[in-house]
C-alpha cells in the first residue's frame, strides 16, 4: 500500500510540473520573438542546455557579458527564453 501511495504522489507531482515546462517554452518563444528575434534565431543556440543559456542571459541582463543592445528581462522571462532555446524548438 505504501508503494502505491508513493507512486500516486510522484505521478501527481509530475502532473503539476510537466505542464509548467510547456508553458515556459511557449512563454519563452513569445518573449524571444518580441525581444531577441531581430538578432537571434532559436537555431543559434542548438545544442545548448537551458541552464547554461539562463546563466548567459542573466549575465547579459546584468551587464557582465557584452551584448549589442541593453537587454531588459525579468527573471521569469530569462528562465522562459532559456527553456525555449534549450528545448531545441
């Protein structure tokens, strides 16, 4: 019985987490199209993982990495763009 309860708990947690990932990718696509697409395509980041991309974008926003223009994104937008570009879409 305990194993069944643990399995049910894990499935419930996955059900709440998985849709958020899809939403992050969709949000990231919208943000990237609005704020990044004039210079970057998603294919520019092929093979990069979301965590590395998030760190890079955060550094660009903070001004510690040189970028062509001043970039203004919220932490949620940074995570979403990184999720989108890191998803291979």
